[in-house]
C-alpha cells in the first residue's frame, strides 16, 4: 500500500470561493466513478495532464468512500492544484463524511437544506441540483455560489438563457445533456452557463474498458481549449 505524506487535519484545502473561481476559469468539471482505485488514479492523472483542475467523484457505488479517500490522498500528494469534489450526495451525513476525506466541493442531485448547512459551516462549496427559478433562488439565499442544472438535457440552454435574463448574477453548471461537441458546448455557453459538468460523454465506458488514458488526456485538453474559444 502506498503511503502519502499529507496533512489530513486540514480537510478541505480550498474555500468555496476558491473552488468557484476555478470553476469559472476553466469552465469544465469532469465527472467520474469507478470502483478500481488504480484505474481512478490514472483517470485523475490524465484529466490533470489535460489541464483540468477539478474532478467530481460521483459516489454511487458500495464503499465508494474508500475509493475517494485514496484518490483524494493521491491528488493532494501528486497533483498540486487538483481540486477533488464529490457528487451524488443526498444527505448531510454523507456530505460530512466526504468533507472529512478532503472533498473540496459537494454536488447534489436535488436541493437539500441540511447539506447546505454542513457545507456552509466549513465554507465548502456545495452545488445543488435545481430545476426551477424558485429552487435556484432558495439555493442562492442559502449561500450557493454555483447552481447545478440537473438533468441538463431536460431543461436545455433555453432554460439557462431565460434565468439569466432577470438574474444575470446566477451562476449555472448544467450536468447531463452536455457533450464535447462544439455545437453542444456553444449552445450552453452562449446561453450563459458558468461551467459544465461532463461525465460519460468525456470519460466513456469504452474509454475505461480500453484504458486509453492518452485519448482522455487529449480530449480534456481539446475540450478546455474549445470552451475558452466559445465563451462570449
């Protein structure tokens, strides 16, 4: 077993403002889950080498916290500046557990006040899944910096544009319905999103099965460059 020399007492290494700033700067958050720790490290390294500085670990499997713990330690030790977060969090207890393992941001499929409270207490960014103006307003009143639009495919860029009209201050990150295709990304960023969450369209099952980490690295790099070009 590899031993990492890190200070685990610090927990989250980045404040919510710092994380939000990186989200706005890079424009993309890769999403990934796999039970294999070593494969996870290679995915993380490929994303990092491609220029990504955020990764959302979508904790959906049994003992996922054990995998995240190792990936979090690996990032702290080997990938300076890589910000690890956790998604698919549905209650405050899980949010607290992952923050103790170094999660720098928490993403949820729906708005939950209990998660907002535990994250705000530690100044950790939380991004709740919202699907209405009312939910977005409530989340922002609870201190949310960047709202997750989920599922993005259901609402589309038109929803974002409509929200940004009366509320230009609202920062939105769609997840689901986002791909690496230029036309797709152009539609989202022209509508006014702050960043996008990219899961299987970026880190596909086929890519993982083939362990084509060089392809992942190049795809991440190309996608980040494309986003930079497409931003208004």
